[in-house]
C-alpha cells in the first residue's frame, strides 16, 4: 500500500500536497490526519468524497510499503505513522518547503525554500504534463494562497506566482477559494471594518437583511474578507460595500448567503460579475456618485427575481430505497453493486431513515450484518424541496455536515442530492 500524508492540524497546503501526490504517484492513497484546521473541516464536509481520501485510523500499517510525507519533516507531527520510523521494507519520500532540521530521513526528498509545498509538487505535475481537474486546481490554489498570504508574504517566490497563474489556467476558481481562506487582518482592514460597523446602512428588501456601505480608501489592500466578516457580524443575508479610491474610482464587493439574492446578477449591471454568492465590479464613471451607486444597488435588489439552478435541476434520481427489515449485509451488497454511499429506508412510500457507508464501517460483529437496517439507520433525516435553490442545498449540507439530502415533494421522496451533485453545481458542471 502506498500512502501520502501530512501533519496534524492540517492546513490547505498539507491537504493540497497529499492530493497532488496521488496525481504524481498513481495508486497512492491520500491519508488525512484526524485533526484538521476549521477551514479544512468545512472544505472536506463538501469535498471529501471527491478525492481518494481516507483517515489515518483506516490504514493497515503492516500493509504500507511506501509513505510520502508532505509539508513537515518531523515524525511527531504525523498522525500514527511515527510507528513506521526505521521500519524495513517501507520506502520514504519527503516533499517540504520548511528548511529547518527535522528527524525524517527519507530515501528521496524534494525540499526547497518556496512559499508553499504545493508549489514543488505542481512543478513535477507540470514537468510530466499530468492533467488536473478544476476542483484539484482550486484546492491547490487554496494551499498556495494560504501559505503565501495570497502571494504577499515575504517567503513568496517568483515560482509561487507562476504556479498560481498555471492553476488559474487549469480552471481554479478564485471565488470559491476565497470563501475557504481565513485571511489575517491588518490595521487598514480593521479600520475599514470599524467604518462599516459605524456607517453602513441596513435595509429590509424582500424579507432579507441587506447591508450597504461606502468606505473611502487611499491604498490597495485585501478587502473581500473584510466585507464577508462584516456580513457575518451584523448577521446580514447580503452585503454590498462601495469602496472609493483617491481618484474617485469605485470598486464594489458583494457577498450573499441568501439564495434569493444573486450577487452576480446585481453587479452585472455595473459591468461586474462573479458567482451568486460573491462578486465584484469596478466603476470608472467619474460622473456618478457613491450615493447613486447605492441607490442603483437597492433598485436592482428590488427588481432581481430568484433565479439560477434549483434542487430539481441538480438532484439524482431514481433513488435507491429499501424496507426497514432489510438485513445490513444486503445493504452493503446494494451499495457495492450500485456504487453509492447511501440508501434511504422507506415503508409505504414514507421516509423512515437513511443509512450511509460510514454506518457500515461501525459494524464489528457477524450478527450485526444479519440485523435489519432499522436498527442502525439514522431516523433524523434532513430533507429539502425540489423548488429550493441549489445554493440552499449546498449550504444545508455544509451546516449539517451530511453527504446525502433527500428531495421530498409532499411526503414522497422524488430524488436525492449528494456531495457529487453539489460539487457539479459549485464548479459549473450542471447539465445543460
């Protein structure tokens, strides 16, 4: 068994690096430590089934013949795998950008002073001309940006910047990436946030709370995360901030957590764009004022109707269902045969519960496999209606940390939304 792993309290650079290792070394399984950073936990709540990724506790250490360590050079920072230290028959490879002395002594290593470990692995991916998907490119960009402060840290190298350009060419999504990054706030950002808290207006539009602010700035700084944080602090469904620079030019940033408010649609009127939940626009019209821009945003919010993909557009169907007396060994057979990770339990067209692949991993005794599914199913099932916005399904799955969302019309299950469906939605892969 060949595995790639990284340090405890995994960050995006560590996660991205072990996924990149699976691209470079076919047949390698990425192994994620149990303890990860909060932003990684949120990312994996949606994306974990999109990668060949398992937890350290699922690895048979006796079966490991190669271990690829990324983003650390110390055994103590690994989860469980320090047991492989100095074991004969285990090949050890190291990818790292930390130049300090560690106690990992590999047979082969690539250790260089760059801004992020993922830069080194992407160098090899480019050398071999290995294909990567937009999803992988986005994760890799997250790793690169987090460790380089979006290419602003002093440790950033020209190769890091070129790597970022390569990832954007491969379809990395900046809007999705920024939603998962926790940016550090300097004095300028703190002042901007204070002004927003003090001066921004609050509006009630179509039952949604919208914050609209105007802030004058005299130099270019990272402001997107300030806008996002402001929206969270005031508990607004959407926020739009108009930044005015010294030349009286305008830059508008919008964020929305409400499916009914499409930022892309609103800012498109100003020549901008983005995604339903995030976007921006640059306005160079010297004859317009910030007050007029504010009024145009408000007018657009009143006019915009809910649009975009609905749950009905993205759900999978038909849905695999079983009756409550079906034995667990048959559930396992169904999942393997149909290559699915969840099965709904119904009786007389009434949804009773759900059993997922993780539930099967909990079974240890032979008699448990003969027991009916009703003994192990989760009876508290979160559902959604087919006419709900697709973005609402994505947010619900993140909040609940669930991988299956049954679609119910009346009392009848008509479809199901899985993590795969959500990924296809987020990355623009819905069928035409």
